[in-house]
């Protein structure tokens, strides 16, 4: 009772104090959070230092000065390289309201120049520490702890040295102490000089605080003006402000002084060009307009010079006279006048006469004088074009460059009378940029059209013109060739449907050649919906056109430069996607925003391999994004398997001639490009890789399945039903696991494949129970085991963990094979390019680990390659080799070969041991050479040939832009296969009974042409002897497939069993995976059990052995599973009835043998049912029938 009362009084006291502190003091304690800025959204350029800003991982804007990307010196993918202290190189955050307790950043040396690297940390302008100086290539982490600063903070990192330093992973924790004061008042824009009419907003990061301010210089109090609306600055003034909240101390008084800048006076463009960063006002005529990087570049010139006027949503047209205010920036040497907007003074005033130039006017010494101006050059011949659309041309004075807005305007090898364009400067060269077809005059005695061949809005007109002063233009629109009887051109031709115009010009009865202009009609560019732009095609009809005011609701924001939107109202055509990607830097849109987008339709090549033929993504490169409304409902996502059924057999069968998403997988996913899609209860068909998880819907699979739940490829099917889910963080999943719920994402494309970009948290994973396999092949004293094992870039540098896991797998999963052909062994220092080719330490590390884990002490043999000649990771000197158990097999003693000497075969076996097969053959150029080795086992010699054929890199992708897919890498594998098969033929010519095993990573499938060539008539692929569902050693993007094979010479087939041990391909490293390939094993029984049993039956036939002994042998063979009852029956009939012609004897003998088979079957039934089994019983029954059989032959 006393204790109970005491507790009650104490609790009452606590409650009182708690209530008091909550209502009076209102002291709060923030929950500490950790933030990481990975710099993955940074837009810093890759080839020069620049100033810029970007919105980072946590929605915080970071601004950098004199920085570039990590330029190959990265720490963790993306990073930022700060130049040096002389250029004030730094990065600074916007105000972060959560305060800061601790901080760290990863640092690394940028470039290779000697000299210390250091950075200094500033918080709110106050130095908090400097990192230790370093000059090595290691990653260093600079940390500052226990700063404990509450309220708004600004993080700034400054390079304090004269050398480049790379930064990455800026990490900080928020303040977690007690907050007692309201955060300071901030103003936007900040104090300083502003234009008249500027609106100043005040804010504090403390929720529900109120701001009071004065404009008369007095100190603000609760009696002062309550801030509710922006303060308009019409003249110089000072704002003093304070923020208050009940229970917290008021903020400090903040003072913001504003002065009104005088209006800008008009400057000529020549003067403005050289004043980088200085605000100015210009006036001029627009000579060209291009969309670039989400903004509009207008080429504007006055009577002094030209300049690029750059900004978002600039709507002026060629010939307009405009005025604009802004400041000049230096964009890689090109002067750009950055503006927020402009004013059109006169529409279509007319363009200035182009300045006539020659090639020498465009040199690095002279080009500045005509930069951004409209020019004309005459008598031009096009010599060549590079991959970036830069044309090299010559005139009478030398060589120069052109970079037309449309590459179709120019043709290599042709000569042009005249080319007009604006002068651009990029990649350190001045280039003329022709704007449209009329800028390119191939000859004077011809007809030109504006616009030229291409797309045209319905109802628009085409103007025909000629440079022939007294010429008359005749034209047709019906496809016929024009004559002087055809239409005389007098006014622009209106285009209302797809039209072909053919025209000639005639002067003094001389007619020009016929010129053809073809036009495709498009809908009005200011009335399009997303499905109109996407169309029923892989590329948009509107590519290259500026579409205006396209409506859409934002469905996902991807970083700071891209977002996806969907149609407000969908059409009823499933072939046309209702989603599209929009490229717009710092648009600030949010999911649910109804937006109106203006910009150029672009077919954009997403990330991928440089040499890959990838599909393109239709997107709008926006020059203007207007938010019309917020918080709009999103349309229901497409549910695959319910709303749309995925094709399960065909990826493409018509080379893109028919857009058929109901049949072709490649068209199906294209019809969903940019759209929100859901998949329910998806099954995992491959472990994650590159942040992608391949999955299938169980009701949408039309393929052979693996025991684990994967899907197998076949000769005719590559499984279009696979879906690659792209995630931000890889979960630990394996084949056979299942997601318990819905995955929502947007269909996108990169690296040669469609991807479902997950935009919501993944559901829970249900464990499918898949376990790493152990080989079914058990060691036997008189049987040889051989394995092929791709150990994935293995070396001493792989680390002890990988070395141990491979060693353990040799023992636990593979039961210590007698011979292991190892694939992808690297030299001792792995991928380090040191010139080392020796791999002895790599082998010995694995051998020692196997022994340490209880396995045998293996030995190894190999031939080291010549440095950097066999492909693989640069410096790794990848090769094939062997480890073998000397207690079980021996390497036949002979001289070993070298990297360039070819092994042969004679009556003594291999001429070199080991030896490379035809290593100088062009088939093996820049790839691994095949290695033959001769072993001896129980008196039998076995030749093993290890291989690692060239990879499939170079093949077209199943979902690539080349259809049908071109197998570009296959010819080399075919030549390799020919070389190996030819060597095997040579061996068998000398010794037809040679025992040959061919193994390795062939980088092709069991049904492929290279494997057929490799087999020839001499080998059998043991993979083909396995059940179909077991045939896979590798998993590529969800397709389980065979790349690793073991083949044997025909004489070994009947005595060889095979097993693929699926211990890697279905799993992640967290599950124990040791490589990306599964090993393949065989076991060879050199005892020839069929021949041995045949000899016993022959002895029985002639009474050289007792029926009791033979019956015991038969029963034991069937019980062990070595022979079936039917095989025993057939063998007895073969021995006893061959060459017997007496039908009565045959009939009685068959009866006795059939009785034996029946007795054996009864025995097996009893054995399988678990009944008490008496072997003697069946021995007696079999012996009885054998006695009767012998009597038939003694009559």
C-alpha cells in the first residue's frame, strides 16, 4: 500500500512537471537523421571546369564553383572535382533547416600531378576544420563531429590547395539536441541590389512561427507588422524582422538592406560579349533558333556583332527584332547571353544580309569576329562527316567545319554553290550551322522549297523558289514529272495530306533537272496529346519538331532534370503510349501537377554501350514547363497480366515493318513507354545485377522452367515475358523468390533493354526455398571426375573471402573433382596493369585454401599468356588452366609449351604438356587460347582441352534496334570451334581410341552453330544428355542458359555421366555465390560395366562360372541401379541367342530370360515399397531360371 501510494505521488509530480514544461517552456528535442549527398544528380561538365547548381538526393540545392565531374578518378561512381584554391573552387548547400551535429566527406586525388590535397569545412561561414593533407591515390574520409548547431545551416566545402581534389558522399547528421529558439528569418531574394518591383519573401524554418517586421529602421516586436504577403521593393529600404513562437525564445533580429538598381541602358553586342558576368541590355535581330539542353538558343546580332541569347521558353522567331536583359557567361569559349525572358519589339522585321566569309575566317585566330553571326560561304565541297554530325569541308582557301541542324542537309562528296548559317563555337572549333534547306544551295539552276522535304503541319504552305532571275517554276503534286504544260508556280502550295511535289525551273527553253520534295502531314503542333507524339511506332513522327502546350499530369520526378507525365485524357488505341519523359532542368514540378510543356520532340539515346544498337526514348526536351494546377489525381496504372497481356513467344518477327504489340514483345513494351505500370506477385528469375531484378508474372510464362523457378531459353525463344525491374537499392533475392504484392513503376529503356523503373517501395519478399546444389556425382575409386569451373576474374587479389568460398565449393558442392578446368584465372596482381603475367600465386592461394578446408592438396598446370594479348580485364592477363589431385591422376611428363608454340599429337600423345592449340591462329586474337593437357588415371590416358571462347559482346540485343538480331560475335567463335575440332580430328587420326574431354566457357548455347561445329562427328556434348530443365550454367537478364559445356569423344559416351551444379547463377553473393557461372561435371567409368557383364554371361554360356555366382551378380547390379532389369534381359538375349536359328530354342530361352526380368521387377517393387527385402530370395529365383536357360542349350 505504501509503495503504491508513493508511485502515484511520484507520477503525479512527473505529470505536473511535464505539463508545465510543455505549456511554458516548449523545449523540443529533434529526432536525429542522417543525410547523404551522392552527387549523382550533379550536372557538372566532364571536360572543363564550370560554375553551376543542381538539386541533390535530399531535395537540397548545391552550388559549385570551378568544378567538373570526377573524370575517371571517381570514388563511388559520380563525384565532383574541385579545381584549386586560386579559382575559389568550392561547393555550398542551400540553407538546411534541420541543423547539424556531425559531418564527413570522402576525398580522393584528382589527376596524377604531385602535391597535397586538402579541403576546409565551413558551417554558416565559420570554419569547422581542415582535412589532413594527402598525395596518394587512396580514398580519405574527412570527418567533423559534435558540432551540435541547431536551426538553419549552410554547408560549404572549399579546396584549399593548388591541386584538384575529388569529393563524394557528403554526409551529415541533423541536430538532435533541445531546440529553445526560433530559427532565424531568411529573405528571398537575399539583400542587395534588386530591380524596382522586386517581391521579397520572408521565412523561417520553425513551423508555425510568426514573423514581424519593420521598414522604418526600428526594432521589430510583436506590435510590429505581421508578415503575410511579399514586400514590394520600389525604392531603397531596410527590412528588420523577427520570428516568434509560443514556448520558444524569439529569433535574433535579421536586417536586410535593399537598393534599387538603375535601369540598364542599351549596349551594343560587341561591347557586351567581352563583359562576362556583367548585367547588360541588348537589342538585335534573331537569325536562328535552336533548342538545346532544355532551353532556347537564339542567335541575335546587331550592326556590331552577334551573340547567343539563351533562356527558357524564348518564343521569338527568325527575323524578329528583340530586346533582352541579362549577363554574359562563357560556355566552353562561346559567349552566351543568359536571360529570363525577352521583349519582341518588331515581328518579322527581316534578317540581316549574311556576311560573306571564306574558310580562313573560321580559324581559331579569326573566328571570334564572326561568332554567332549569320554568314555565307561559297564553292564548298564536303569531304567527310564524323559520328557527331560535324562535316569537314573545303573551299578555295582551305578547310573548315559545318554542323547542320539537320544532317540530311549535306552529303559527303558533293559540292555546293553556297552555304549559309550561323557561326557556332564548340570543342575548340568554329563551325557554320546551316538552319534549313534554303541555307544549302547545291546549284543555282534548280528549284528550292521552304520548308524542305520533311514533316509539315496540315494546312501549312510550301514556298518554291529559284535563284534563276528570269526562270519560271513548273510543278506537279500527283507524282508525275513536271513539264512546261504543268502548273506554273505563282503562290505557296497548301499541304493538307501527305504530298510529293516535283518541280523544274525553265529559262530560255532550258529546263533544270526535276527536283522532288516529299511532305508528311502532321497534326497542328499546338494541339497535340502525348499519344499523338508517341504514335504507333518506335520513333515519333514529330521528332525534331517543336510541340507546344502539351498537357500532362506528372507521374514521377527523376532527379532535377527529368520527369514523366501521362495524358489527361487517353485515346482508345493500345498501340500508342499515354506516357512520355520530359527533359527540363530544375523545373520544380511535383507528382500530381498538371503541366503544359513546350519543347522539341527528341529520340534520345539513353545510357548504354557505345557500340550497341539500342532503341531510342521518345522525350520532349522542354523549353517551357508551366504548372497549370496541383494535386491532380493520377490515372490508374496499367496492370500487366490483367489490363494488358505480355507476348510470351515473339520479340520481333517482322523487322519493325508492323507495329504489333499484341504479338511482338518489343512493340508491346514500346507501347507502354513512359507509362505507369503495375505487376503483382512477380517471381524472381535472376539475382539482382546493376540495380535490376528480372521477374516474370506466373500467369504470363511460356517457357521451360528450371527446378528453381527460372526460365530457360530455347533455340526459338528468348522469353519476351521477362521484366527488368530497376530499383534504387538491390534487395537480397534469388531465383524462386516472389514479391508479395504489387510493384509499381514506369517503363523506360537503357542498356539495350526495357526496364520497369520502380517508383514505389517494393513489397515484401517470400522466400522460394531455392538452395545451392551439391553435385549428384559421388567420388568412386575407379571413376574419373572432371569439372569445368569459370571462377570469374580470380586472382590472389580477389581477397581471402572469395578464395575461401571457391575452395569450400570445390569440397562441399563438387566433391573434390580429380581434374578441374579453371576459366578466368588472372595473374598474381589481378587487373593491375603491371606487366606481370605469372599466376602461380593465384593458383597456390586456391590450392592452399582447399587444403585448409579439408580437401586434397591439388597441383596446377597452365601456360601464361603474353602480356595484354588474351582479352579480359586490362592488366589481368586472363587464361585457362588446371588444378588436379596428384593422388588420383598424374600429368603425363613432357616438356610444357609456351604462349605461341602450337601443341601437336603423335604416337606418344601430346607433343607438349600442357600445350596451346594453334595459338597464333587469328581465331584466337585478343582472346583466350585453348589449352590441352594429358593426364593419366588408372592406366588410362585422357586429353583434356580447356577453352574460353570470345564473349557475346558484339551480338545485337534481343530488344535492340537491329531486327533480326545480328550475332556479330559468332564468327570468331565459329573459327575457334573449327580450330579445336580440327585438332581433335588430328588426334583421332593417330589414335582413334583416344579419350578426349573438351570443357570450358564457350560463351554460346548448346544449340548454337559454334557448338555444332565444335562437336562435329567426333564429340558428344554431355549437356545434351541432361534433362532440358537442368540445362543452364548462367543467367543473363533473367534468361537461364548454358554457356559452360563439357564434351567427350564418342568412345566415352556410354561410360560417362554429367551434372550441372546450380550453385551460383541463381544466387547473390549473400547466398554464397562464388562466381557468375555454374560448374559442370562429368564422371567417366573406364571399367566398361557392359563389356564386363557380357564376358560373365559368355562364361556362363560355356559353364565356366556357376549360375549362383551370376545370379548374385545380376541382383547386385540391379539393386545398385547400375543396370535396369530390361538391360539385363537384353544383354542375356544378345549373348545366348545371337546366331541361334532353332525357333523352339529361341522361344524357350526368351521365356526363361523374360521370367528373370519379371523376377527382377518384383524385386524392385518390394525394394521401393520399403518391404522387408531378402536378396537371397531373388538370387535363388534368378539362378533357377538361369539353370533352365542352360538346359535349353544342352539339349
